[in-house]
C-alpha cells in the first residue's frame, strides 16, 4: 500500500453527512481520496493525476499535505512517465517543505527520507553518496520499489569516481523487470547498461548493444553501432567495424565527439585492411578536430609519404605536419592521446629523409623547422646538419653553385660543433666534432678541420680507442699541411692504444716517412741529404713491411690499413726493381681482400709486375723460363680490368693489354684489338700509343707496308691530339717523345723495305 500516514483523512472520508468544509477538512478529504486511488489496483492514473494536483494546491494552505503531495507525484511519475523531470521536480519541491522533525511516526519519517531521495535522485541533484544510503534503506516491505533500480544506477554513475559496477548491476535488474519506460527511453537505458559493461570490459556489453532495435531513437541506434564497431575492432574484425562505423555516421544523430572518433577509427581500420586509399577521406574529415586532428594529420602524412602517387603530392606532407603540431607551444611538448610522440617524430624523420633524397632541400629544411617543436633535445640540429651536408654535396659539382656548397658545408660543421659543445658525454662529443671536421675539410678549410679534431684530443676521459682515432685524424691533418714532425708525433700517440688505430697509425707514419724521403731527395744531391732521405725511406718501408706481413685483420679499419700497406709496399718494391717480392704483395692483397677498393688497382700493378718480370726487367736482366705463363696471366688480368668503372684503371689496363699481346707475339690479334681500342680512345694520346704497338707488331711480323700505313695514320693523328692530353707521367705521354719515335720507326720500315740480297 502507498500509505499517506494521514489517519484523520480516512475518518473524514467515511462520515456522512459532511460538516461544513474548512481548509483542513478539505485537505484531509483530498488526501483520503488520494489514498483510496493509490490502494486500488489497477491504478487509475487519470484520477491520480487530478488528485496530485488537488493535494498540491491544498498544500499551499495546509503544509501538512506536502508529504502526501510529494508522494502523489512520485507515484504519478513511476506509474506514467518515469523520465518526466517536471513530476519529479514537483515531488522534490513538496518533500523539501516537510518538517521532518515534526513527524512523530517513525515509519512516516522513513517513507519521507526514501521518497525524497527518489525525487532528488531523479532530478540529478544532491550528494550521490548520501542518496545511495537513503535509496538502499527501504522503509517497509510494502513500499513500492518503482524506479528505485534505475535511480540507483543513475546515482552510482554520478559518484566521483563513478561506481560503474554497481550501476551495471542495478541496470541489469531494472531492465530485466517490468518498466513504464517508452521504447525509445528503454533503448536509451539499454545503451547506458551497455556503456557501463563496456567500461568494465565485460562481454555482456555486446548483447545489450545488439538488443537495441529500430524502436530506439536515431542517436541511440547510432551510438550502439558506434560501440559495436569498437568491439569488432577488439576482435580484429576490421571489415565489420568499418561497416558499423559507416552506419553510425549516417545522418547527423551521432554526437560530434563520437562522429569524429568514428571517422578516425574508420581510417585506422582501413589501414589494417590494407586499403590505405580508402582511409584518406576519413582522416581528412577530422583534421579540424582539436584532439583527433593532429593524430589524423600524422596518419595522412604517413600514407602520403608511402603512397605510389606522384612525388608532387608530397607537398601536402608539410602542411599535414603543421596541423599535427599546431597546438604545440615552444617548450610545452607534444601531448595527444591518439598518437604517440615517437610516431610523430618518426614521420618527421621520414619526411626529412624523403625530401632530402628527392633533392627538395627547401622542403626538408621546412620539415626540420617544424620538427624542432617535438624533437628530442638537439635532434633537429643534427638533422639540419645532415641536410646541409647533403645539400652541399648536391651543389659542389656545379661551378655556379660551388660557393654555396662551401657555405652549406660550413653550416653543417657549425651545427655539429654546437651539438658537440652541449653533448653530455665525451664519446658523443668526439663523434660530433669528427663530423664537423669532415665538413670543414669538404669546405676546403683544413685549419678549421684540425681545430675540431684538436678539441677531441683535449677530452681527458675518452675511451682509449676513441682517443687513438682522434690522434690518427689529427696526425693526418697535420701531415696534409706538410707538418710532418707534428703529424708523426700525433700518430705515434695512437701506436700504444688497443684496437685498430695503432695499425692505421703505423701505415700513415710509414707513408709520411716515404713522402718526406722523396721530397728530401729532390732538394739536394748532397750525400748527407741523400743518406737522410734513404734512412727515412727505409724506416717507412720497414713499417709497411710489418703491417703487410701480419695476418688477416679483424676490424674494418685494420683491414683497410693492411690493404694500404700491401699496396704501397708493393709499389715501393717495383720502384726498387724487387719484382718477385712486389708480385707477392699484390697477390696477397688480391687473394685476402678480393673485393677491396684497392683490388682493381692491385690487379693492374700485379699484371704490370708480371709483364716486367716476363720482359726480363728484374734481377739478372733475362726473362724467366715461365715468361709466357706470366704474360698469359697478365693478359687475363688486363682483359678483366678493361671493363673497370674507374677511367684511369680501365685506360692503363687497355694499354697494357695491347703491350702484353705484342709481347706474346700474337701479331695476328693486334689489328682487331687495336681497332677496338682506337674506337674507345679516338682522337686522344691513348689512340696514338695503341697504334704505336700495332706498328711494332707489323714490323715484328715483317709487314713493313702495313707498318708504313699505320705510321702515316699516326703522324696525322699526332697533329690532332689536344695539348691537354700530354703530360710528363711517362715517355709516351710527352709530346716531344713522338717525333723522334716517328723517325726511328721510319728508319726501321725503310730497312725492312729494302730488297734482300
């Protein structure tokens, strides 16, 4: 029974005839009628509505009726329109006027507290914690529960933090029983239950979402589709998620925040489905969103960079990165819950790399400028240094931009030096100063390069190998400036360090001694000077021999040093006419390091050494017994090198190929070979040299007429060879050599043409 607690009202209702009415009697009579309506089942809601208004009006004159009026509006709301805020507000208003202290009946007081809590909860006001206590204190067994479970759920959700688990429990109970909610409102509460279970990561959420049917309002249906799509993503069902997001986005019912998220997530799911082109319009749709816009811009930048679209489309990337960092104020850092800072940094670096690779250095510079907002400390400066270096490399080979290239090298060096100054570790600073020095050398400023290297050697706590490498570099720079004593002293500091630098330093010291010896020998023929030069030469040669004789090196730096030692030692032995030992050095280099940068030149020197040995230029002055075998090996080496990419190596191999063919007395092969090489070197001194060997072949084959014809062609060619082709590197490259050679050969031809007795 919905007890009103007004005993007098019941008595007045049963008396007849009625005495003349006064306000108190009239109020009592109205309350008695109300009790009768509430006690009668089924409830006459029309009568209840009329009596609620009547009792409410009586309460203006009789405050004691406020409890009855409030109770009437609670009953009316729960029986007709549970979500009618005006009914609950009327109930709350009347309950607020009840003098709780004046109520002598304990049960009536409990009913007041309970029903008032319902009204306050229904109007989303009051302290949630206090309301929960009141709502869970049912005054009596016969008190109608009504909308209690729904109101409890709503109140649990208003707590700070929300008690989602309790709300989900109450909603499950409420929605599992009878309710006066309209279908659209019922669907909305099913959505609320689903959202509670979603936040609890409870699989029941999906069944609640699927229970929302066409009777739901458009916004409820769209929200359900949206949440179902999120669940499909958890199951990696990207296709179904995209479909559900599409349905949620139809019309304008979805709230703006969920609409933006649906667009963004559709883009992400399209990427997961490997349909990136389909993702683009969805990301573009949210670029203006405060939170999702930067994340979408990052994803669009990634897609644009990696698409097969024309390079021109990359211009969009810079604008997109501007969007991604639009809200980043200097010094505040990047914060976005939808895209990680590391992802944004990676896209910036990929953009800088792409623009640099494509030669769009201005675009790369703009990207670096934006990168400065989000890069880790100094990283943007490092990328700017790398860009300036690449930019300079692209400019240096054109006379019109050579000066600008120097400026860019200088800018790169300045960035590296600035980074080194602020670097927290000595090793890191050393690496940056090393890069700065390399850029200064490329700019042609050896003094500035040396200054950068000297800063490395000033660090007291460098690892031994790092310090040794710096001393090697400093020694190199000093020797390049002809400061041999200081350079060798610097290199000697690296000799005692563990690691590859000691080997590298030993080779560089050796070459420095050899260079000094050659320079000194040219200054004077005095015995003392020559003796000193010889000592330097022997010291350098001994150092080269030590490295050349060592076993295979482990580190790349040591391998390169040993290759250099073998190569230089071999050349030195050739100059000393120690051809067998020279042959051994070149063979070791080629066999140990067949793919080394010096391997092609070593093959050229090995072939030349074999040719000299076979010709009898070594000790004893006579060809060895296996001369033809050595010539055949040399021929094979020169044939292989005839296709070398290096112009000098290829040219010298071609000339030696012709010479070796001549020494092998393959005279019949010479015309075809000479024609082939003449085409390659048409109009240059190399054609003249090749033709001279053809002429010699004709003479050796006793074909003076062919020799005479070739000589005539050579004489004509000689006048056409440009002066720039001639130099002092060898006899046949000197212009003055050829007239005398022509006369000598002309005499030989004349003798061959004389009739034999």
